């Protein structure tokens, strides 16, 4: 299990480095076209400011958008006790605990660091999981807090924002900016257009790859906190009882342990989560 955790961390670092290299390539192309770094710097500043706003307020927005309500040991004794046990056993600060009134089994964690963390679960999750499985699921969410996955997500989000802004500004300037047509061949211009259109799509896929690696990491971390069998059994129940949540929000999709949206053909390609069967298989292989 430790080997799997280390491998997932390495995969995340490699993916982020690829992301940075990709941005560097787009930036180089952009600078070559316009012979000026001004727009690039502007896009970077805007992206950083936007990422900082998300960093400090994304948790509040996520809780509001999902209809999560803060609870305590009197209102949700079973859920609260499990989270409290996990915090004590792993030397983590006790996070705020939230409950969502929804029959769809699901859970998520948010917050910028362990001292400012929140974990939430649906009523449907608490109902179908036994104590060991519930602890495994909440262990998954506490692992997101412990591994600083929220911070990693914000770094990747900021990188994706840079790509999106560069591509948008690049296309606008390409069509509306003043250029010397003799210096830009039709083939070169077409290549630039294709690159700038595809760049946000590639950036999104890299962003999703990071998110998926963090899900594998959280599964493995939870299995080390509880047991691989409990985590695998919990994922099997999530797969068997999967249903879309009543109150859906695309922006908060990556936070959940299982995809909260309605499944479609495109959702498999652009999903923030690896398939549950693949996650179960990794846990089973880690025991061998």
C-alpha cells in the first residue's frame, strides 16, 4: 500500500510538470506570434488572482452549492464519531462535519488545509454503509485533507486558467489584432488557430488526470488508515447504489468520492474520477 501511495504521488508530480511544460510551449508560440509578452503576463496575473479567490472561498461555495448543512454529534452521532476517530488516530485537526439530505450515497472534503477543513456526507451514504465502510469512505475524504489535495487542485486549476486565458486572448488578437500578412503564411496561421483551440481541451484532460491520480491516492491512503477490504467494499456499494444527486453542481464534481452527475458517453472521457471498478481493482492488487 505504501508503494502505491508513493507511485500515485510521483504520477501527480509528473503530470503537473507536463502541464507546466505544455504551458511553456503555448507561451513560446504566443510570444513568437506577437513578439510581445504583455498579454501573456496579463493572463498570468488574472489567473493567479482568480485562483487565490477560489483558494480562500471555494470551500464556502462548494458547501452552499451542494446544500450541505453543518452538523454535530447530537444530530449525526454516527457520522461525527467516525470522523472524530479518524482525526484522532491520524493526528489531524477535527474538521467541521456537514450532512447533505440526499438519498444518493456520496461524500466530499473541502478546505485549503487541515486546519480549515470540512468533510460532508449524504444521508444516503450514512444509511447504506456499515460502520467499517463508513469509516473507509470518510477516511478517503480525510486523506484528501491530509494529502493537501485541495491545494494541489488549486495549483492545477491556476495552470488551466492560464492556458484558457492565453488561448482566448490569442484567438482574439489573431483575428482582430493588426498583423503584417506577409509575415504570416496561411499554413502558419492555421497551425496557430488549431493549437490555440485545442490547448484548453488538452489542459482540461491534464487537469482531469491529476484529479484521478488524487482519487487513487485517497483510496490507498484510506485503506492504510482502515483496511483495503473495507475501502473496496465501500466502493462496491457506491457502484451498486450509484445515482445522480438531487442538487448538482459541475464545479464541485471533482470534490466527491463518486461522480455526482448523471452519467453520459462524454462523462466517461471528461470525468474527474477514474471508474469505480478500476479503483477497486487497484486496491485488490495492492494486497497481493
